[in-house]
C-alpha cells in the first residue's frame, strides 16, 4: 500500500521553488530576447502569481518589445 503524505509546509516549499524557477526562466528569456530595465526585472522577481508569470513568459516568446510582454 502506498502512503501519501500531505504537508502544508512541504507544499508551500515546492510552490515557492516553482515560483522561483518560473521567475528565473522568464528573466533569462527576457535577457536573451529583449532588454528588460531594472523596474521590469524587479516586477518579475517580486511576482507571486504563477499564472501571471506564465502569461508573461508566453508573451515574451514572440514579443517584439518589452511593453508587449507586460501590457495589461
């Protein structure tokens, strides 16, 4: 029988790790494709919304300007 442990601390730790990786990947993509100013880098580094990071990443893949990525 397989035991599955559910722990809020561990889940939160994994969530934070996923957010950190998503931020890191987005910043790397922006560095390769577009010139992201420091305020944009800070915005990415402080974002805690995984869906928003994903949205920005998807936009950044084909965006021709930084404003296309972060337009609301």
